[in-house]
């Protein structure tokens, strides 16, 4: 009897431990993202690691995010800040598990190039959150290396100023000096390579055991350009 109570308590304790703030059921998350239940569970292991690196509270704080990306909790850059903000859908200053999985789902290779992905990229590129992509933002993205020169417009080694000019000639159809979401949607449909960075081809190739390593690499190599930061 005593043994059975103790087992029950243990079970309850384990269940409560799983219910950290922002925790969502893997079945639910798998139903709304391209991930399988097993992949969501593997992502939870990675999430636990990232969210406990400074404060073990089941939430990824900005400093933990910076630590994961740069191995330095105090190192920042504008684009990393923006990624954090876009992941933090509820805008409460921390990334919860549900936000983490839903946001990474956009990068899954099976995720369609749909409104969701196009809007996600728009939000990322709108570094200063003005509701438009402006010249200086494209300039900064190019400088961080996020926009690969050979992937954009098939022109290698053009100076950033020229790249930005060319982008605006093509995208800014209203000639307002800034790109709105409709212009962006048209532009991306003509230049799908623009959001090529937002897919993670490795995800299809790996198996669960490698997930932590792969996801670490994804966050570092795919979302940000390692050499430039
Ligand atoms: Ca934390
Ligand atoms: Ca949040």
C-alpha cells in the first residue's frame, strides 16, 4: 500500500514537472505544426536544456537565448533580438515551450511556403517593427550575412547598397521607400530564394537521437550567420 502511494506521488510529481509555464501537450503541438509527436518530445528535451541554462524555470529568457546562440549571455545583435521577439508570440519577454515549437515549425522543410512563412519572414526582416521593411533594415540584414548574396537575384558580390537598391526597384511597387506586407508577398512569390534561409533541410535527415545537436546547429547556423556574429 505504502509503496503504491509513493508511486502515485512520484507519478504526480513527474506530471507536474512536465507542466511548466507555457508547456503544451506534444499531441496538440504536433497537430498544429509539421512536427511529429516524437519530434515535439525531442524538442522538449532541447527546450529544457536551453531554458535551464541560467534560470531553471521552464522559460527561455533573452539571456539564455543569447547564451545558446553566442555562448555568451551578454552578447547581442539586432537580428538575434528580433528572432527572440518573433518567437515570443505572447510578448511577455520569455519564450515558452509552445511558442518555441510553433516558431520552429515555420522552419521545417515540410512547412509550405504559405502566408505563415511569408509573414514570419516579414516580421523578422522588419527589424525595427515599423510594419514595413525599410532600406536600412535590408542593409543591416545583408551586413549580418543573413541574406546570402548568391541566393538573392543570382548576382554574386554586388555591394550591399546595390542589392538594397535593386530590391526596392523590384519590391517597392508603390514607390513609398518601404516595403509593406502585400508588396513583400508579391516579391517573395517572384523570388522564393528570399526565404530559402527559412527552411531546415537537415530536419528531414536526422533521427531523434541527434536532435539536440541538430537543433543547436539550426539555431546557430541557419537562423544566424555564424561567421558574421
Ligand atoms: Ca529559463
Ligand atoms: Ca512568450
